[in-house]
């Protein structure tokens, strides 16, 4: 393990952020610094659609000054021998080729972790190796591709999730490795064309996120990557996105029918900057019935219609196409406070109680520099999703991809409290987290509305948290050292305590692990 650490610390470097036009990685440390600077400068930036595109962001704010920390280690580096090697470690790409109209960068990706579950006395580990290539052609064409191979030994509660869903959470399907471990791989790529400054077309295989919080009840980044084609327009006041996707469910075995029998989604999102204090967003998502008995991948013309709310008006909530509507809001009452929230409606019958409709909502607050402490960040968030939200009477039409929900990662019929604290001092970072979520799980073969993959013909009436009430709590603490801010590479040690209880039964997990990794994805698994 030590030889891997030494080798890759010396060679591994790839710049996500420095003067680039590739998408920003999903990472709380990155976005908290960015949002703090935006709020304190009273900038009007569309920030609820992620990943952010730097070609737009850099027209509003100098993101390099936030992420790259100019002058960092300059005095130390000036006195060292082998400056090239140290610059690779602290500031630069591993390989770069550049001409007047062309840039290409190639780098390695690693995630080496070692740990222990003290409850079961089992050894945990992750061994990930990969490569990322990205570049720019001219001033308006950008591309990126990455591929990663992984082996992992995980705690028992993750094994149970994998057994039920046949996937590594948030990533890919897998194979058994050395009896008790898992082998899996994943890849992401995209090309981004910006024909004019306010408009871009992006085609690729990746993830998207809509919202301002830790979770999204509209479209989250917790499922596996998927193919997408995204059109994005944004100016000073208006941002409009239309995206078409391909989704697939998997099983423990494959056939040609399963592999090629896909569903497709389309998503519209309109964000309006009302003033420097208020932004509102309107959302429509549709999972289309494009496959069935006797046909496969058959598209209706309206699939290509980019007008928001057209599908809801044309098909309603009870069609074979699964339509959702949503609302997103961001309020900045003062420069160090951000309030945010969401509402999702999967079905609504007037006259019914709110709890008996397929709806959900989110409310949260972010505080930057509380008590005037620089680089301290607090987040508090509450999520609630009623039974059967995101579900459909045709299982293939539910709001999922690769056996994972597209919105809240735990599904529906739940309530959740999220607390996050992070503090950064020079290259050191501390992150504390607390998650408490309660679900109404299925019992005795009855569908109580939490599992999106269960049949609708065997269900109970919609009472919030009906079923087998289960409460899961996560306590996390992470200490990290930032090797290179341009590549988001960190040494870290983490402690996790998880409790899961229902009736008088309680299961505990106590974990500690350390390692080196680059945070290119949201790695939070506080929903299992």
C-alpha cells in the first residue's frame, strides 16, 4: 500500500479547474467556496443546474482565484531542487500538449483506501486506477473522457445493498472479486460545443444534478452515468435546459432483450434570476414508454419537443409516460446566508390530503463564514417524500436508472435531516456530517411505497411512513490534506458510525479508513 502511495503522489496530477472549460466535479468543498464568493460579491449566477460549465462561470467570476490559490507554496518551491517534479505534484498536469488552437491533457486517476469495520472485524479497501483525457479545439469545442477500473471490499450494509440492486452504489454493475470483494469499472465522457456565448450543446455519458442542496428531489447525481444530449441557453436573467437521456435497468443476468430494451427520459428546466436575492426554477421530467411487447426504442414526436410543461399538459399524470413537475427556489437574505428548497409533484388529486398525493419537498439553509470564521461552512437540510412518489404502475416507467433512483437515493416514503460542517485551514480540511432518515419499508409482501421497483397492484393506501418504520443514522468525520487544489487530490482519514434500527432490532457499523484519492464524483453513501 505504501509503495502505491509514494508512486502515485509523485506522478499523479490532472487539472480539473485551472483555466479550463470542462465541467466542475461534484464536490462539497469546491461548491461551498464558489458559492461563498458568489454571495459575498452579490453576483447573479445560475447555480442550480450542475455540473457548472466554466465557459459560463468564467464570464462572471475568476474561478481560478478561488480554486487554484495563486501563490500557494511559491516561496517553498523557489528553494527546492527538481522544481518540475514538485510543480507536477502541487500545480500542473501530468502530460499536456498545446498549440495555438489545440490543447490536450492526459492524467491518471487513483483512489487507494484501506480501512476496518470494527463491528465485524473485517478489512475494507478500495483500489481504483484510471485515466482521464481532456482538451480544447479552438475556442468553442471541448471534450473529456475518463475510464476507471476498481476492486473493493466493502462493509456488510453495502453488501446487502449490492445484493438487492446488483450495482455498486452510484457507479456501475459489478462482479465478485476474490470471494468477498467486488470488481467494477465505469467511464464518463462528453463533447461540448459552444456555437455562441449564451448557448451550448453537450453530448456524452455522465450525470446531472438540479438543485442547491445536498440532495435533489428533481434530478440527482446518485444513479449511474447515462447517455445524454443537452441543450443549454443562459443569459443574465434566464437559463433554459432541455436534455434527452437513455435509461436502462439491469438484473443478475443478461439477455439481448434486457440489454437493448431501454427507456428514455427528457428533462426541461427553466431558471429565472428575479434579482440578486431570489432565483426560481421550474422543472418537468418525463420517463417515456419507448419499449414494450412487440416494439423497442420507439419514440413519440413529443419526445423531441423542448417546451416545458407541454408533456404534463398533453399527457397528464396518469399516462403510460411518467411525468413529474418540480419547483426550485434560492433566496439570499444576506451575503452569508442562502435559503433553498424544492417541491416535486408526481401526481396530485385536489381534495386529497397532502400526505396522500405523490409529492415531496425540501427545505435547507447554508451559512458561510458563521461567527465571522473564514472558510467555515454549515448546511442544514430537511427532505420529505410521500409514498409511491416517482413510482409508476409499469415498473419500467419508474423514475430510476441502473436499479437506482434518479432523485432521492433512498427512494420514497421517507423523511431526512442532513447536517454538514466543513472547515478549511490552509491545506487542511475538516468535514463533519450527520444524517438521520426514516423510511416506511415494505413488509409481508405489501408495497408501502418506499421501494420504487415494487408492483403497484399490491399496495396500501398512502399514509406517510406507513410500513416497517426503519431509522438509519450516519455520523461521519473526515480530516484531509489537500495535495493539489487544481486537481482536488487529497490525503484523508475518515471515521463513520452507522446505526440502523427497526422495532427492537438494531444493527451498527463502526468504520475507520484512510487513503489518497481525487474527488471527481459525489462519493457520499449516507443513504444506504
